[in-house]
C-alpha cells in the first residue's frame, strides 16, 4: 500500500522484533529507533516554539499516526523554560531537540548552530496585502460549501484534520477558514512543500548568475572528474534524477525507519554530508527516484552560495524571497551545519504559503520586480521523464499530461501545478483561473487526501469562474439595459 508523502507512517515492526535486529549502518536497531524519537522531539519542538500549537493535540494528530505501531511507547517532555523537547521509546533511544530562534528547531546530536538575529526588513513587500487581519468569510455560497467539504471530518480514522484553507483569486483572498487553535498567523509545517521554496532560492541564484542548473553540481566530494557523481547537476537533484542510492521518500511502511533518507532527516547532524557520500544506483538523468537526499544536497549548495553559515542563509532567504513576498510568519529550519533542510524544513502560515504560490502564478515576478529568471516557472512545472505515474516537475508536482496526474487530479486543469507535502499539505497554482489554493493539516486518508484536495480545487475554480462571469455581464445581458 502506498502511503503517499507520509515520511514515517508505520515506522517500525513490532518493538521486540525491531530491537532483536542486529547489524550496522541502516540496519542498526539503535539508529533506526532514533528515527521516531528524533522525529517526535523535533516536530514537537517546532510545533510548540515555532507554531505555538498545543503539544498534546499536535502529538495525537501529527506524530502518533506517523510512528505506529510504537506510538504508545513514545514518551515526550516539553521544557518551555529552555526551549527544548525530549522524546524516547519507553526510556530508550532518547532524542532532544532545541529551539534556535529564526533557525527553528534542531535535534541536538552534539553540535547545534548558534542562534541568529534577523535584520529588519529593508522596505515594504512587493506583494500587496491579500486581505485584512481577520479570516475572510466567503461571500459566495459555492465557496462556503467548498470550505465545508474541506473541513468535513470522518467519524473514524483515517482522519483528515484540516487546519487551514486559503483560496486566493486575482491576488486577493476570497475564502479562508481555520480549525480551532490555528489562525492567520500560525506557522504550519509544509513538509515536502519546502522543496518548492528550495526551488525558488535556487532560481534566485540562477537569476544572479551564481549557479548553473545544467553544469556539475558544486559539491566538493564529487569534484574529481573520474567520480561518476561528478556528472550530477543541480537540475538532476531538483528533478529527482541524480541516480544516488539514498533511499526513497515517496512511500512508507514499517521499514521506513531503516531507510537512509529517513535516517538522514532525523538521525544524523549533517544531512547533506550523508547524502553526498551515497553511491550511484543509476547514471545521472536516467531514472526518477523521489528522495529527500537530493534536496538536502541542494540545501548545502544554497548555504555555501549564500555565505557558508546559518546566519547568511537566513539573511539570503529573507532578503531575496520571504521579505519581498511579504511572508511574515515563516521559518526555514537548518540542520546542525547551518544548511537549510531543503526537503522538509519550512514552517509558514497559510497566507505565507499562498504568497509563495502567487510568485509562481505571476511567472516569478511581483511588484514589477523579477524574483525568478524568465522561464523558470515553466521549467519548474515541466514534467520530468520517468515520473509520469505521479506527475513531477522540478520541485513541484505538475498536472501536465501524465497518467498519474489525470487519474488522481481530474478536476485540476492541465496547466496547474503544486507544492505538495506529507499528510495533505498543498499549494495548488492554477494559472488559467488566476487561482491559488492552500490546504494545511494532518490527513491520513489515501495519498494525503488528494481526492479531497482535487475536489476543493475544482469547486474553487467553478465558484470563482461563476463569480467572474457574473461580474462581466453587460447591463443589456443582465436584463437591466435598454427596454
């Protein structure tokens, strides 16, 4: 069974079986056991100190379903005084995550980046306000019904737990709703939607001539021309065609805790370092394999291009992207080396995620300024060969013609594309309808609640289309003209 975009659902076999395993590397029971405890510590830390969410509720909705069948053994403690969270498996394999201010949380594995201070925003954002300070109640009954459908909760598991929906049409929010405990300013985890933010930061580097997507990636470990990995390009990494043998992040089952990509995300301090050491499983560009290892390396590339440390990464990301888009409640988390966790590390409010979507809806330019290179949005949404069963572009999922896209997303137009993350995180961009639809929550329904998201987008398109058509009626056509 495919559990799409759930990084650690059903992490371990029954505890006794897992603990009876022996070996080293990815088969080590100790290292595998630290995956669920590090996930629990890190996610709770971020939820509490970045998102301001109540920890017990977050554990029940966002962590316990992910660490089945050992959820009952996971113990956690929140230390608000010191900004830390600890977690263990019935006292074993303890993990501790610490809050580092604008860097978010990081698992303490002997070294953590120092806290940083963000510089004041240089000027007003290029994007105008999307709405006033209060959530926007829809004026159209069709949009009201769309929100009702999105927040409808099954009586039994698997649950949907929708936390936020924002629908933006022509640059303004036309419908918005939040679950109790969440609001306009609540940062929420985007999981793999972070890959789309990584795409944007790479685009800035390309715009400035500091990176070439079609040249060998600037990775010191691959610098020797005889190294077969020397041929890997940033484009290969972004499109998931690097060929690296670094696990997979598309499907999960009880073995996921033993997967190299999961261990990289939660059980090692230097994520890119682990990914860079991976050998090739296929020649670069030949096969598509979705793994967070690729975007971990891209995070290191961004860090090095920005200045080489956590402070310079944050300054670059805010100066060149977040501040210009007016993203006010965003945290791009880093690993212990200060590299952004490019695959799964960004938290942002629903409105901030919508602002990122608007950048791509507007072809990479806002307020008369080009943030992304000309043609970058088309490049990002272009289908990657080999991904036809799922519809993947370059850091975005795309509805460009592919069997998988049309089968699971029939109500999304062919020109639509989306940021997508575990448990049903979505930013869907529909250029033909001038629409951006954001959904955040903790869905454990099939494929991250893709069917419900597809319905929401279809209903939003129909609603704004009817509204637009009505507003364009001439007086004669509406029956109010000449008699």
